[in-house]
């Protein structure tokens, strides 16, 4: 449940279209924008976010967990997939969440 909350929180925090075009701008345990931390994740949770000027996609993983969660601003779905390491999204839509990912 914490993971779903974290992914949802990230989705709300990064809905603004003012980010750099097509970049992965956050990987780790803190999320920063313009050099200033704007969010700190729960202990042992990591996140990666890919954004362009109109959309974003985010993934999260607890370091001792067995599932990675993901979402994008162009979809209302939250996805999960078995994982032991965080994989950053490569697009700002839901195209990374293919058949290996299950919609919750």
C-alpha cells in the first residue's frame, strides 16, 4: 500500500509541464527539481522519473521488495512487475509498461 501511495504522490508532484524535455531527472531516494529537494521517499524506497514538457512516467521499488510499481501522467493505471532492481522509464507515456507489467 505504501508503494501505491508513493507512486500516486509522485504523480501529483510532477504533473506540472515545466520540466526539461525528455530526461530522466530523478533516480534515488530523494526527488529534486532545480537543485532543490522537493520530496524524500520512505526508507529503502527508490524512484526514477522520466519527463518531457507535457508528460511523465515514474517507477518505484523498495530495496528489499520483489515488485516494481509504475505509472504515467497519460494513464490512470498503476502497474506492477516482479523486480529486484529499479529500472528507469524511457518514455513519458505508458509504453514502458508492456506485457511484463500487470495493471492493478
